C-alpha cells in the first residue's frame, strides 16, 4: 500500500468516528476532491495527500479535528477550489405527499396544509429558498380547506420561488389507467392550475412522477400532445440501460420527452454526501449542474430548517461545488442547452410491483367500470346535445372525472393502501357512477324523445297497468342504466344504444316489467318489422312488488347509434301440453357449447376445457396433455415482503378440479351456458361458462366468496385462471394506454388494460385472446396465459378483499393480424349495448334506427366523443393502432362547418382536415394520438 492509500485508509477510519462540524467539513471536501480529480494530474493528487496528512497530524495531536486543522487542510487544497466551483449542485426541495396511502382523507388534508404552512414560514426566513410541488389535487385541497393560504402560495408562485411541477391531477399509475384517463389528467390538471395561478398552459411543461410504479410505452406520446416536455421519475427503467440518468424517451410514434431518472432517491435529507456523485454525473451526462431532490416525504413534511442551513453553509466551503436552491424547470433548461448526444430509450419502463395489478380488487373493478361508464355517458350526452340541443353536463362530467383521476394515484388504484384508502376510493367511485348512470340515462331518454315510433305501434294499450315505473334502479348494480319500465300493455318499445364504433349484431338483454301476455307467444321485431330471434332467460323474476321477464334478443345496432325493438304477442297457437321432465332414458353427461363459430366441450367432472375447436379451420385449441381453462388456488411465498406490492414465488399450485358440481344453466339458440360450483379453503366459487350465438369467444362470469387470509411468515393466497396454449409462442401482445405492446414470455405478472394475446410463431395460425372486464395482471409464459383474479395480501391492509367478488373474462381463437380488431373486440366486451324501455313517441324527427358517427376508413380506435370544453363543437380523440400512417374518413350525422386538429387542451394545432358535407378526412401518423374538434352547420 502506497503513502496515499495509507493516508486515505486512516482518514476513512476517522470518518467512522464522531468528528464534529470541522471534521465533517474537511473530510467531505477531501472526499469530493478525490472524486473531482479521478482523471486529473499528479499535482492535484499531491495536494490531496498533503491535506490528508495535515488532518491526520492534527487529529493525532488534538484528539479531534479542530477549526485550525480544517483551515490548514483547506489551504493545502486551495489549488483545487476553482475546479471545484466549476461544478454545481442544484438542490430542489419538494414534499412527497401520498394521497391517502396509509391513512384517511382528513389526514391527507392535514398533511398538505401543515406541510405548506412550514414551507411558507421557511420562505419568509430564507429568501434564497425555493420549493417545488406536484399534483393538482393538493392545490385543490388548499383552495377548499384554506383559501387564505392559497393567496400566499399564489404570491410565491408569482415570485418564482414556489414551483408548480404538476401536469397531472395526482402522481398517477402509468399502466392501469387507460389512455383517455391519461389525457384527462393533463386536460383537467393543467387547465385548473393555469386558472388558479394565472400560469400560461404552455408553462406547465413538467411531469413529476417520482414514485410511480412503472411507465407505459405511450406516455411520451400522451405527454407530447398535452404540452409536456420534461419528465422526472425514480422507479422503473429500461433494463438494457440502467446507467442512463438523462435520456430522451421516445414513444412508438416518435414523440419524445426529455427524462431525468433519479439515480439516488426522491426523498432524503441534505448532508455533504449529496455532492460526491457530481463529477461522475458530469462525465456521464455532460452537464455542469447535477440536481439533488430532497425533502421529508410520503407523509409530507418537505425540507427542514437544517437542510436549508446546510445548503447555505456548504456553499461556502472552498473545495466544494457551488450549491444552491433551484427548480426542476431550471435544471431541464440547463440540460436542454448543455447536453449533447443524449441517449434515446424506446419502449416501456416496466415492471415494478407486480402485485399492484391485482391487490384490492374492488378498487380496480370500480376504476375500470368508471372509465367505461364515462366513455358511454359522454358519448350519449353528446348525441343527445346534437339531436335535441339539450345542455351538455360539462361540470358534472369534470367532477366525475377528477374523482376517477384522484383514485388513479399510485397507492390507490394499485391497492397498496389501507382500509381507509379503499373506503374513501369506493365512496368517490359511487359518486362517479351516480353521475355516469344518471347523465347517461338522461341522454338516452332525450334521444328517445326525438325518435319517431308512430309507425311501430298500431293498437291502443290499456291504461289499467302497473308496468310504468316498475323496476326503478334495476340493473344499476350491474353497471347498466336503470331498467325501469316505461311501456304498458302487451306491445312494448325498446331502444338499443351502441357505444361502439363498430356495428354490432349480437344478443342483447331486455327486461320486461309486468307483461300481461303469454311469454310463450312473445314476438320481437326490428325497426323495419323484421322478426328477431329471442330466448327467455328468466321468465318469472320478482323485484320490489313487480314481476319481470328477462329475454335475449338478437339485434343489429349501428355504430355510435341505436335501433328500435318492438315486443308484441303473436296470435299463433301455442301447444298447451306439458309432458314434464320425467326421466325416460339415460344419456351420458355431456356439456357441449356450440355455435356457428366454435365448438366447446367441457369436462363433466370439473368444467375444464376438453375441446375448443375453431369451426372455420377445424383447429383444436386444447392440448390434451394439460388441464386447460382451470382455476388455480395458489400459495405465494411471502419472503419478499410488501405483499400487496409484490407477487411472491409460487410455493404451491392447486388446480380446482375436485368436488365440482356442473350443470346446464341455459340451452337456447342465442345463449348456452354451464354453471360450475366448488369450494376451496374457506371460500366458494361459482362460474357460469357461456357462449353467445356467432361469438368466437367463451365467456366466464365468476362469483367468488373469498375468505382467504395471508399470514406473515407463511404464505399469500391467490386465485388465478390458467389457459395453456397448444402452439409454440415466443411473444405475447397486450393492450396498453393508447396502443399495444409485445413482450417476451416471462414468469411474472405484467400489466394490460384489458387483454392478453398469445401470438403463435406460425403467423398463419390464429392466436388465442384472454380478455377481462376488471383485471389487470396477466402472465404469459411458455405456452400458457393466466389471469390473476384475487390475492390475500396482508400488508398494509390485512384483509383487502374479504367477501363476494364478481368478474368476467372471455377467451377464444382470434385473428391477430389487426390490432384494431382486437381492440374493438375487447371494447365491445367492456361496453355492452344499453337498452331502455320507452313510451311511443310521435313528435320525433329521428328514424327508428340511426348512426350519429361512423369511421368509414382508417386504422384508428376512438377513446372519447364529447362536447368541447369551450365551444359548441364535438371533440373526438383517436389513436392509430397498426403502426402505420393511415387515411381516416369519418361520417357524421350532420353537415360539418369546420374541423381542426387540437392538442389535449382542445387548442387548435397545425394539420389539414378536409371537410366535405358530413364527412371529415385526415391522416393520422403511425402510433400517434390525435384530437379533432368538429363544428356543425347551424350550431
């Protein structure tokens, strides 16, 4: 060991002891000088050795490092001072305030207000001090609960010392919310903050997401369309480039944002060690300024007085970088001007915390249903406004959306909170769904009032009926509009509304109240009098003093439109003989579900799939050597800890194939179904496996009474569904916000918005799709897909999901050549046709069947149709699905006056849209998101 090494080793020994202020100061400067001169000349190294020798001599002489010893050593290092001061450390203070993470809403309010009071007091005392704060939600708290404080914050914002780093309503999860939710975060948060603080929208260009659990691939595209240029995050990165701190993150569309990934952590205090990485940071990133984010957080708090004093003091140390307070926008401005050859990263920054795709299942179900419900409600309200000039409930939808956005916080939708967390979230969701259902129903009724049905009912019905007003609230718990009866007599009218951009021909469910006719003589007709096939599902229902019949009717409904269905009683004679179900011959137990597309055979012992044949090709999709389509009760190893966040290693996998009762539940021309019931552990499972006419997918409706509890040091219980794949598969496709991604097989839960697809290595073969109405955690391994349904994590919520859960998923062979087709199939599955009962109308000007909007051409999927925020036009947001530029043609119901591209904030941007009569046509770039605003003649 040479002299230098011996000196430094002895200094390291001293560092382990309490050295007081002067000892900490000089030892830190020597350590920084070493980092600074790693690739410098011998003379600089000699200065460091001399300083180390002086410190050691002083320590041996005085038994401590005194002020005098420190000063002498600093003098020995003085030749390095100018070099040290060429480097800068920008200290960016913030308070990470988790929304309701381990506590209740009142505590979140208190945390926010208490933290901000501290920050404002420190600003009064320290004129150099700056503070940065994200999340529109915290500013909404101040506005509502302490408006006097808000006025002071506004003055600090104007002063430039309080930086608003929010572009989103909360620091949200970036995997489970759909693309439209991400767009609404930008729209509502930036609009609110711009008005609140008088900040131009274009100056809100930062997205600060320190603790978000992974980042979907299209985030840069969404941010780009919302005017966000810079992105800060900590968790999640591209595994190929873990060393990158500053990079340009490029979406599949080519849109990009400049990203700083925190190399340390987004929380912490100020001490001398914050500067040590500075020289290496400069070598890697080419910047003379390194940011250090600091402040007590999670439960708020922010920077302390000690932090501020240390920054001010360390800035005076001669062999230290310049240390100052700063803001994120200052840092990114420096990065833009100084960085050269910034590396590019493409693709998602995943995965982090795989348990979060399943934990606290009710919150996830509510989130998915709220997103779907808001799409439908806004669409039908827009159709209503166009058809009847009725006012559009803009403010009601904004409030409903901000409830949903709040619950997308990265500790709420992820299920990593406590009981108070989920109870408050479910309360907000109830408010949201009340808005969704009431406004949707109002819109549907208004449209219905404009439909002329005078030619569809000839007879005069008796007024002595009880059906009008029957069934109030029926269907709400199933996320449908209320199925209240509005007709009377034997002839009834129903309108079926399609929220999809695709024409749909499928069985729709109709509820008929207190019908005085003979259910055996029911007849349904379409708008042109054509007879429609139907099937009785429930002939003798009872509900709060009324009787009902549930019927499936085969209906064709145009895209973004409606059709009319008429119920009458046929005069045809019905055979009254009933020979009963007397057993006269024995037959084998066979459970076969078959339509024109597929033939499915279920195992009579357990309901698993024995055969699944695609009749168009004759291909069998069940591997006879493996149990297929089976529920599994799994015990996870909890050794990783953080059980709500992390799915543990599977210790035990039990297939639920024993003690299963199997029976037919429906055997008709439109719908066939088998019901399987079993028990496991302390829980029970009821599954209806159904097949609709013409459908290529098999539907599973699951009800689980879950009473499995995770135990620390033992295991975490899980319920999953497994679907082995009978072909070689080396990649899987998943839907993500505003697009799809392909991933390699891995024995790990990964996020998807609603579906996973096993892509066969033989491109000529069909794929197998697995889609869900409320789950996000999918797993694609070698020749198997699975869907995680429930988990019994125990921390921080020891009993997250006890009770009854209902969920739906579907599976089947599908052509994988078109992402648009896959997205449309899953959309229709998550957005059923809505049915309302109506009284006859003779005053309307709309025909019995109608489409308000059609996509005539283009590989685009629509994420919203709504009225514009500031004018009388409609806004359509869509995204390209196939990764190629596409020509889009959309037909509207009315002549178009003008149309323009806009950003997320509905401000016009460049780009040509051609208008011809009631059509608009334009080009959408590959994998991009486009928003268009359309205004109509006469509006």
